[in-house]
C-alpha cells in the first residue's frame, strides 16, 4: 500500500495518518542547494570566480528562502517556528527536563539556529562582496571580518548538524531523512509529554490535528 493510500485508510478508520508532509519540495531544494554552495565556497580557492559565484548563489538561495518564509507552505513560514526568547527558554527547560513535546516544524530553539545560519550566510556573502568594491578593495578589516564570519559559520554548521543528530536520537525520528523526503511521523497522543513515539504495537491515538501540531500540506 502506498503512503497516500495508507494515510487515507488510516484517516477513514478514524486514525491519524502514519506520517505527514512537513517540508515542501522548495524548502528541501533550498536547504540542500544552500549546503552545497556553502561547502563548495570553502573547498574552492578563496576569492576566485567559483568562490564568488557560489557565494552569490548562496545569497540568492537565502533571499528565496526568506521570501518563502512569508508565502510558503505552513511549516515553511516564519510564523510557524520563529518564537520569542521566553518560548525558547521554556523549550530548553522542558527539553533538559525530558518533558518537551515533539514538533512537526522547527522547535523554538532550532528556530533560533535557523535564523542564525541564514543571517550568518548573509553577513559572509555581503563581506565577500564588499571586497570586490573599490571602496573596500584590499582593506584588511573587511578581509578579516569575512574570514572570521566564514569560520564562525562553519562552527554554527557543526553545531547545527550535531543538534540534528542529537534531536533525531532523542525523538527517535530521523530529522535528516525528513529534510530529504519531507515527511515526519504524525503527532499522536502517545507521543506524550516527552514527545517520544508510542510503544510498538500500541494503537496510535490522534492527539491534536489542529493548526499548531499536525498541520500539514494537503
Ligand atoms: C552549509 C550547511 C548548512 C546550512 C547553511 C543549513 C541551514 C539550514 C537551515 C536554514 C534550515 C532551516 C530549513 C528551512 O526551514 O528552510 C536547516 C534545517 C535543517 N538542516 Fe541544515 N544546513 C546546513 C547543512 C546541513 C547538513 C549537512 C545537515 C545534515 C546532515 C543538515 C540537516 C538539517 C536538518 C535535519 C534540518 C531540519 C531541522 C529540524 O527538523 O528542525 N543541515 N538547515
Ligand atoms: C557565502 C558564502 C561564502 C563563504 C562560506 C566564504 C568563505 C570564505 C573563506 C573560508 C575564505 C578564506 C578566509 C581566510 O583567509 O581564512 C574566504 C575568502 C575570500 N572570499 Fe569568501 N566566502 C563566501 C562568499 C564570498 C563572496 C560572495 C565573495 C565575493 C564576491 C567572496 C570573496 C572572497 C575573497 C576575495 C576572499 C579572499 C580574502 C583574502 O584575500 O583574505 N566570498 N571566503
């Protein structure tokens, strides 16, 4: 039975679908293209044409992602996952206590990391571009700033990937694969406060199909 049919049968029987579509194709395409451009920019010769092209492409991808954050699918939108400091602190407290709820979109702490990554890519790209302007050509502080930002970005990426692995283990859901195929396990009551999956064999119960939790693309 294919996933769509399985989901339909589950829904008709009053059960939640096994998985729901969370990341739309554009979010996934932008994510992996951005990762490829950034890694490419580190690998090619500093400042040469390929480096500049990859840097500008990265800026274009971030600009597209920002626009998509206002008009895209439900979980792509900033309003789905950008939260204030209070919500982030509350999430981190619950996460450390082991009582955090699994989210379909980015959790509040991940949201901060996503904004940090996007903003740092912009700063790296802009300081790279500044080096091509007459006004800043050969100016040492601009070169230094570009280097510091670029290596800080690499540190953030390391943290980002480590967090994706740790959170995948914690919630027993492969978040990296979800960024590839776009689907996540549907939210179930048995996810409980810890956000972990129910025991194998236990019937899934719909906890919440509303906008805040199981909202998914049609
Ligand atoms: C240059 C490297 C990277 C950058 C700049 C980057 C940036 C981002 C951004 C901005 C998002 C938010 C996605 C969105 O809402 O559009 C994201 C999500 C994500 N990224 Fe990356 N990423 C990078 C590399 C990677 C790598 C190498 C992996 C894994 C091997 C990875 C795994 C993920 C996962 C799993 C998510 C979703 C997290 C969640 O479920 O909340 N990323 N990344
Ligand atoms: C957004 C992605 C980018 C990344 C990840 C990146 C990364 C880097 C890194 C790691 C270096 C070497 C820094 C060091 O000396 O240790 C570098 C140098 C350089 N980058 Fe970028 N860069 C990006 C975008 C750009 C853009 C858009 C331009 C110009 C259009 C640019 C122009 C340069 C130049 C001219 C250098 C050599 C600076 C020097 O002489 O010290 N970069 N970049």
